[in-house]
C-alpha cells in the first residue's frame, strides 16, 4: 500500500512540452519585459532617457525590493 | 491548455496585486514617507538644493504604486502558470492545488527570501546612486543562482527518490540547497550603505512590510491559481475529478 501513496504519479498526465514551449517562450518574454520596466528601467539600465518611469513606479520598486537608487 | 492556464495565472496575479496594493498602502507607505523625510532632512543639512519633483508624492504613493505592484504581480502570475504547466505531472505528481501551493512556496523562498537575506530591500535614502549598477548586478546574480540552485535541488530530489524515498530525498536535496546558498552568500560581497543616522526602526518596519507584500502576492497566486488550474485540468479530463475528489 505504501507504494501507492508514495507514487501518485499514475493519475497525472503532464501537458506535452510542445504545447507548453511556444507559450513559455513568447509569454515568458513579454512578462519578463513587464517586470523589467517595473523593476530596473531607468535605474541601472535605460531603454528610454529621462527618469519618468523610475519616478512613477518609485514606491513600488522600493517596496518590491528591487535596487532603486 | 497552456493558454487557459496562462490566462488564469494572470487573473490570480491581478487579484494578488490588488490585495498587495492595499497591503503596501497601509503598511509600506508610512515607512517610505519616513525614509523620504529623512532623505530631505539630510540633503537640507548638506545644503543641497531640493531636486525638482518629476512625479508628485501623491502619484508615486497612489497610481504609481498601484501600477508597479499590479503589473509586477500580474506578470508574476503569468510566469507562475507557465512554470506550473511544465511542472505539473513532471516535477510534481500532486493535485493541481497542492502543486500550485508548493510551487508558490518554492518561488517565495528562491525568488524573495533567499536573495533578501543577502541583499535586503532598502527604503529611499539607503544606497548610494553611484553603486546602483553594481548593486543591481549583484542582486540579480544572487536571484539567478538561487532559482537555478532550487531547480537543481528539485532535480536531485527526484533522482534520489527511487532509492531513498520521497521524504529522505527531499531532506537531502533541501540540505544541499541550504549548504550551497550559505556558501554563495558567504562568498558574494556584502553591501551596507545604510546612513549612520537612519532610524533602525524604520529600516526594520520597511523590510518587514516589503516581505509581507511578497507573502501576500505569493500566497494569493499559489492558492487562487491552484483552484482555477484544477478546474481547467478537470474540464479537459473528465475522469480527473474522481481521482482528486475531496
């Protein structure tokens, strides 16, 4: 009986990799870009010049724990 | 299937972001205000001219904070669902709800807690602008190492499972993760740029509020996404509901 409780894998079929991968790549890239803008744009690196993005998300950046300034 | 999970992950993240915004307003903003008041007092004492405000404090603490926390949390929920789509049935053989809860716990430890132990969150007025590039680099090195190490430890646990059983292999892999992280944190350079006169109480309260904010985000994503994912997966496999019946 102990074999059954330790290996419940029998009931769970993974989602095929080919189905996960395209979403993981394109979705993952877009979502990471969003986090970049909240966390690091106009701090250590800049895609835009100026400080507007930095100042706008300033409080969130501090409270989320990203190095800010 | 992955598309459905991704949408639900972002919904869970959005909900988490709304809760986290409320938490940050109540527990985080007072500490940010204290820190900014200190910053202004110091620059006045140094005879510096006040910098022009690009964005008003009200906007920073309101719409700016809202945007930052909600966008971050929604994106995190989406990424969470993508990792879940890979891990479910591969890394974890538990029910969707249990997998999501465990994944959230692992994510909180590897992404928030472990990097914060070495490079803790800092309020305004802490940290010199000259070292922002180096500090950001070190923070992300710590983050990437921590996540990679936890992924490796998870792989180690599943390889040991056949020989040592689920409990012992998890203990061995967990110990390996802790020892490795301790070594990395010992070797990485320390950063301490807290001004001498800065209130330790404000610093402590700020860091606790920041950790609390992440606890709200990760707990909400883990628990809400688990319920949503279970429904998605159940609707695709009618027999599934029977196996995970409460």
